[in-house]
C-alpha cells in the first residue's frame, strides 16, 4: 500500500510514500504522519491510500502521530472543496482543519498523579504515627490527586511513597481534563412549550432531518426572526432531535457573541437527562490546553454538540445531523487570510456532503441568503414577533443638517437626543450611545494650509487618541506624536485642529453635558484584557453605569432590560464608503443597534442622527422593514451586476515598488483576458473584468496595492482558471498576488 500525503510546508502538491510493514493498519486517510523530505523530517496528512504510484523508490513513512486519525474522510473532502473553490493549495486548506493546539501537539493531555487506597485483605503492615494518620486520610478520600493530598495533610511526596512501598496505596498518572467552564454554575433547563410560529419552524427542520437518510433530501433553511423571537430555543430543540436520531450538531456563532451566557444555554439543556452529552466549545479565548481537550472530546465522540466560532465548522463530528449558523450575515465568518473561506458557505457545502440539515439564522439576513430563498435554493422560516410580544422600539430620525444650522460647529448631540438622555437620567433608566469609530477625532488638519497628518506606511489619515496623546494608524498601528503646530515647513500655523469624531470625544463631551451621570466607553481601546468586556457589561447590567458609549462591539446580542434609549450619533458614517455593501451593512448595523432598546417592561426609543436621513438603508431600518430593504437593494445589485446576482473574485497585487505592482497588474489583466471560453454561454462576457486600479486602501503597511475585480455567474469554473493562472503567472520579485473569492472586504 502507498499513502498520498500533503506536507505542512507549502509545496502545492501531494507526495507518495510507502507504508512500512510495522505501520500497516495504522495509516488511514486523515492520519497525521512524519515523513522524510530531503534531509529533513516533516509533518503531513494522508489524503488517500492507493495501490500504485507513478514514482519508483518511494521512501517510507517514519511515524504515525497519535492513535486515531485526526481528520475524518468527510472533513478531508471538505478541505478539497475549499482548496478548489477558494483557489488555495491543498496543504493550506488541510492546515486550517485542525486547531493549532492540536496540530502542534505542544499541549497534550494534562496528566496528574493520583493516589488511591488499595483494597486490603491481609494484615496492615506496621506504620508509624504519621504514616497511620495519612493512611487513614487516604482511605476516607478513596482517591485524591497527589498534590492535593500533600497540601491537605501537610506531608511530603516521600511519605506517600512509603505507603506505596508497603502496598497500601497506588500512585499513578491519570488524565485530568481541562474544562474552561468548570467555574460556571449551570442549572439544567427543559424545552419550553413553543408558540405556533416556532412549532412551524421546528417541524420543518425536524422533518427534513428525519428524511435525512434519503438521497437529495438535504435542506438549507433561512430562519429570519427578530432578536428575541425565539430562534435559540428552536436551535436547542432541533439539536435534541438530532441527538435522538443518534446524530451530532455544530453551532456556529460570531466570536463576539460567544459569551459564557450563550454557551451556558446550550450546556444547560444537555447537561442531564436522556439526551445528556458533552458540549464542546471551540474559540480563540481558550488556552491551548483547553482547546486541545475540547477538540479531542469531539474526536472521541464524547461531545456530540460543538459550539464555536468560524473554524468550528471543521469539527470532527461524526454522523453530523445539523449545522446551525447564527447571525449568518456576520462578516466575521469570512477568514481574511488563506484559506479565505466563508464558514457560512462552507457549512452549506458540508451539510450537502454529509446529508445534514443546515439552519442559517438572522434578524437581518444577508442579501446572498435571502436571494437564495427567492431562487428556491433555501427554505424560508419566519418568526415575525418577539416571544414576549414586546413591541419593537420607536425609531426617530433627526436631520443633522438642520442641527448644523442651529448649532455652531459640527453638531454631535441634537436637542432631541440631549433631552432624551436627560429624561432617562431623571428616571434612572439606561442609555446606549453608538458611534462606529474609535479614537478622539478622525484626523488632524491644519486650518491654514490644509495639511492632514497621514500614516507614513498607509494611505490613511492618522486618528488622534487623546488619552494616549498619540496619533495612530488604524491599519498598521503606527504611533506618532501629536504636533503642536503645522509641520509643513512653509506653514507652521499653530491653528492645527481635530476634525471628525470618535468615541473618545463623544465620551468627553458627555461628561461635560451630564456631569453627574456615570459614563463608560467600550471600544477596542478601552478593552485591554479579555475580562474587561465582561466587567464593563457586568457593571452596566447591575446599573452601575448610566450611559454606555461604544463602537459596534455594543451592537451585538446584548440584552439589558433597563435600556430604554439607544442613540446613534452618526448613522451615515459607513454609508459613503467605496463598497457596494455599504447600504446593506448600515441597514444591518442600525437594525441590530436599535434592537438593544426596550427589552424590558418599558417601551424603547431609538434616536438616529443622520446627515442623509432619507437614505433607504436608514428609512427601512426605521420601519423595521427587512423585505422592503431587500427589494430596493436587490434592484441596485441587479443593475450593476453585483453579488448576489454575480459572484466576485478580487485579485490584489501588493509590493513596495508601485511601478512594479502596477505593471504586474496590467500584465495579469492581459492573462485573464486570454483565458479560454470567456462567455456565459449566451454570448455575454464572463467573467466581467474591472481594473487594474489602485485599491481603495491604496497603500498599507508600506505596500502599494492594485486590484482587479472579476465578476462571474460561474465561480467554480473561474476558480479553476484562477488557480491555474496563479501557478503559471510570473510576477517580479517583491510583488505578491492574493485571490479572494466572494470577498466581504473590498478595501
Ligand atoms: P433569539 O435567539 O431569537 O434572540 P431566544 O430563543 O433567545 O430568541 O428567545 C428570547 C427569550 O424568550 C429567551 O429568554 C427564551 O428563553 C424565551 N423564549 C423562547 N421561546 C419561548 C417560548 N416558546 N415560550 C416562552 N419563552 C420563550
Ligand atoms: Zn499605517
């Protein structure tokens, strides 16, 4: 037998190795192995077992890592699909299948020595007083970790060993699993009786799952329900159904929503009873050791439910019955480095491959998913009302152009918003203020000559951070000092000033306006450690904070009953950027932020301040009208042939020498044009090419960036051509090409 192996060192191909007799039976598809490569030994993954090789004199595999193969054949098939569709070498796709903690084997199982009392039939040997006391103590415990015993009995390891010598106790290493949630108190919960809409949705899902054995019965559902409409309860009951059928489930949530509360809801439901199983959690805040243990609980089949962020889609769950992608519209499902996969889309593919049902949930579905509903590819399930029948908050829009005429200088708080905050302070209710820009001001500008402080490495203005007294680049994190006078040699004007607005400045202005209010800011500048997030939210929950100011961090899934006012400082901040999804993103963000108000007894109010108050994204968000927004947005996408009508491949060339980058981009465009069969079958060109042009972010981290955009109706075919092209095209030294299929970030 011969094993085909991908190597972790990037070589874009697979190699054949022979299986030596002593490893026969141990090497399987998905096994991780050590193999000789040149003079070195490298790690690889077996992708196939074959009878013959085109090569003679194969070298043998040296070693198999771990007993059980790490990658199941189904997951390996998924990696192949990723490599093909997202145009990346197979070894890059395979590498992303395993968490680093599992791949690197640095943190293995944690073992500790455990002391056990041995059964005694014959006489007890002679013991001195200290030994006798210790022996008595061990007997009452039965078994106890050695270290704990030493502490409790104020004794030494030697004394315990003495008892071992006398045959009274055993001391042996045992695996002790790390449990990241060991400190959470988890009370079991039972399924809630569902309302009619929930029953309908759940029935559709479970019916599809029951049909699961039959061919082509695969089903993808889009569960569209406002926050608080009971989506999570449906997830829980659908998972129970999967477990009943002896199948497992994967739940994907955005990293930021992976709070202990979310995890607890899943653990609580399956912590006891007939369907009891371990719930494994995979995300980046765990230690390497915890991640190792959680992953192996899944691989060994002890955990049948996995909840995690993006990469949990590769969890080695066998007999997978259900995949849930919560907040499916979230851009964090897209990985911004190779392999540049979107976990939501990979979920749908995995569902197809494994005959599992896929549920995509959101209050503001992506245009892509809703379009798939309209085309009959996904089935729509709707939960139009909140479970408690609380009304959606009233949304008022303030025209900031009028405020601009009333106040001097650019207005930050309208009269209406100020009044509303005062009212909440008087009534001991809480307020959330939202501005999606951190720092103090956007830029530092000279009023005389127009000089703007720029990052030396990026084509971006530096942001002024007041507390740190620094200018910072939000791309490369360059930090510079703040000039007192204009640094232009011919100018030197002391009238240099800050323009634009960030959360830091909003906080400062609030303190002046409401000197008695307790105000806190939450953005990535104030959250230095991972506990900070929980601590600030904890303080807010118990009412120690009156006004919380923050960036999109506070937009997500938070539930505070005492928040009756949400203010959005500049709603149109993200509208006028060069990205065709700007409107969609703004609609989603406003809807999500507005959803934070009025989760308790008192009705909520949302004040949206905007300079373009009649923009459709703002108007439809005001009316909580998703389908209205969809209809007008899809028309715009159709006119311009943007996704979801077509798909995009974005090619970015980067390098320090601008001329070389531009030249390479022009050359690449010619190569793309000459690719054969460029037609959609009806005579229209496919792909449609645009560029090369400097990227919206023309320079980042000292690299010039040029882009070519290709739009197509047949992405698999284009991916194939691009993969071929990326292997054959010759680029000058210092210029690199990256290919992003279905990009979410166009800058
Ligand atoms: P979503 O995931 O859509 O935000 P949840 O499932 O979290 O909604 O439900 C919101 C709240 O309503 C939760 O506290 C949940 O326990 C409760 N809930 C959900 N379904 C029901 C139901 N059928 N009856 C009573 N309470 C429910
Ligand atoms: Zn920079």
